[in-house]
C-alpha cells in the first residue's frame, strides 16, 4: 500500500504539527490510553529556537550555581608523531567543520530567562581551530592540557565546542578537544570522535567521507520532550509510579529461617 492509507501510525503521528500532537496526546492521557502514543521521536516544527530538554535545564542550573566550573567540560587529546606523518591543521579544521555541520547541537547557543530557556542554532561556519606553540615556553603538554580543560564556557555567547592544535616540539603535536556537557555526554562524545576520525582519515586519503547527517537531531528530541510535558504524559507516568510505590512491601523473610543461625 502507498500514500496516506499505507502510512503507519508512527508516520502519521510524526507528520502532525507539534500543537496537533500535544492535543492528541492530551486526549489519550485523559482517556487512559497513553499507551497508544507511538514510541517515536518526531521532527520538530521548523528550525527556530527550541526549549531546553529537562537534562539540559539541570546542567544549566548547575552551571549557574557554579559559574566557571570545569566539571561540565568533556575533554580529550589526540597525540601525533610528526616523524611518522605530518599533520595538517587545516585538514583537522575541515574535518571538525564537517562533523559539526551534521549535528546542530554542536553549534547550540542557550538564551532566555530561567523558566523560559531556549536553544538557537546559528548558521554553520568554518570551525576555527585554536593554535598554540609550546616550543621555548617551558610549558609542558600536561600543563597546557590542564589549562585548556579548565577553561570555562559561556553558554550563551560562544561556541560550546572548541579545539586547539598544539605544537609540543619538533616531533610531536597534539589536538585538544573540549565540549560542554550541555551539548554532549560521553556516549555522544564517542560518536563525535568516531565521525571526526573517519572524516580526517578520508581527507588524508583524498576520498570523500562517508558521514551522513542524522535525520533526527537532538533538538528534535528536546522538542519532543517538551510536547510530552505539555500534554501531561510525563505527569501521567509519574502518577503511575507514585501509585505503584505508595505501599512498599514489608521486611523480607525467608521461609524456614531461624534467628541466631549462621
């Protein structure tokens, strides 16, 4: 079957506007049929500002309580031996540009007031790779990385992903990468590293990277969570667990057990 008649419930649900989905889900919740809501993440309406997900709001609050904290910086370093193969910083920059273009959240900016925070996604531009030369400075690579790792992010006013290419000596170079936790976790950080390595490997070989832009972005997921909250789905799920846990069982006992034995 083809056309609307052959579309699955999930496809028809995803094709609705966000406002329509909220109204439909609210009716399902009120009628006790929340289980009929398809387990999908629909694309968001348009490409404008998106409210923060609950997890992002928690991290924003933490950052507000401890401004300048490095605790939310996710960092890594890649070390290169220039005697094996010289590393081209411009190629690294191009690979990072490509990866960031595929994931909107990597260029996110957070704005608004508490209770009405939102994320915007400025147009993609070439990634700007910072440069540093340690030769003759007396600074070790460990000290340089610690300074880089502890540098705070401005959630609203600057990119939340940064990288620095460091010349350690005539033989060694290092690429440092840092992302704020509000746009990545360690699982997605691993995805980013894998895509970056693939892009850089392809460019070094003179071939086209095989990376593709994900159809569903994190902003779609965040928008979907907002719809679940507005429609009462989150509250209904919380109410279920409140009822389920309202009468906890008493102490467990083992049949046949005798006190004082063992």
